[in-house]
C-alpha cells in the first residue's frame, strides 16, 4: 500500500491497542513532520519504542517505517499540491456563516473521496463486478444509513437488468439469505463492520455457498472476516456527521465503482436497458413551458 495511508489510519485508529494508537495519533497530528522524522524521533514523540513503530507499520501492510515514510511523503505532497488540506479538520460552529460551513464540508468530502479511491483495490472491484454479472441473484444487506446506500445500489443494478434485492430488516435479510445458493452473491454494508443484522445475514448466505462481500471502513472487522471479498471505505468525521453518516459518501463511491464496472462489462445490454427504461417513463415527464 503506497497511498491512502492517512485515511486508513484515521479510520482504524480507535480500534488499535493503546501503544499503536499513540503512534497513529502522532502521525495524524502532523503527517508531513512524521514523513521527515526518523523512527527513533517518532517513537519518542509517541512515548513508545522503535519496535512499536515497526509493529504499527506492519499492522497497516507496510514492510517497515521506511515504506510508511515514503507513503506519507507522497500523500502529504500530493495533498499540498492539490490544496486538499484547506478546511480539513476544522470544526463547524453554531454561529459560523453558511459559506464557511460549505467550504469545510467540501474540503472534507473531497479528501474523503481521495482517501477512498486510494484504498480501493481495482482487482477486488473487478471480481465483485464479475460475480454480480454471473449471479442468479444479488442480495444487498444494510441497516439504517447503510440500508439507504444498499437501496440506492439496488435501484441502479435493477435499472440495467441485474436481479437484485436489498434488505434492511433482520428477518427479511435472514430469510433471503437462507434461500441463496452457490450461484448467488450477498453484499453486506456496515461502516464499522459490527452490525449484528448484517453479519448474521452474510454468514447465513455464506453457509449456503453464496459468494460474500463486505463493504466496511474497518478491514479487520468481524464483518470483513466473514466475507470472501472486502471493499474498504474511508471515513472522515466532521461536525454533525459522525460514524456511519461520515462514511456515506465513501460507501456510495465504492459501490458506484462496482456499478460502473458491471455496466462496462455488460455494455450493450446496459445501453438497451437504459433506452427501454427511459422510454417507459417518458410519459411521466412534464413538458417544458
């Protein structure tokens, strides 16, 4: 992994052991400085040891601190050049003018999508798309905010002729999952990867031979461990948008990438579906005055 390091560290920071968490906090506080620091300097600033820093690096897929430094230098340099840092990390106060709030939101969301794109494995996206096309049916499971994301993907896939269902109710999700076979695919969406209803449905589908996919911000979460394939999302919390709400745009981006990959692979069928569906609803459009 040579990019997206900061987004992944920020997302998984709270779940790390205390010693590793301190290293992550120092890096996130000033990534550019961390990229310039020696392993001894960083360890001292984090109140830990070089061995702990090395363990931190390896827990995020780096061979050691040298590789992490390169990733941090690349990422912070790119962010500075593109101006992504403006507004990131700023809090929105109750008396802030709306234009200032919009600027903070835009900066945070821009960086979120960049973090997500850096984390996304094109090979996994391609595999999920291929499995969706080959599947007898597709089941999407998510509750609350993630359920809304599942419903949006269901609508897009149905529009291009993919037999797809979404389920936000635990009983419905389990019933649908129980009817799945090795010809099917189940996709579970959960920011933290710890939503019981989603985990149970994915486990049920998997027990019947279905391919299982987790969409989560936590690559080492229980949901990710259940799945055959994992699509990792990023999360960047801002004022009033915490937890799952902070991950919505990231989830939509990841699943949109899957949708586009499916559409690419079924190009002629997708275009025909668009023509048919546009024609079917045309009579419900109001004519221009």
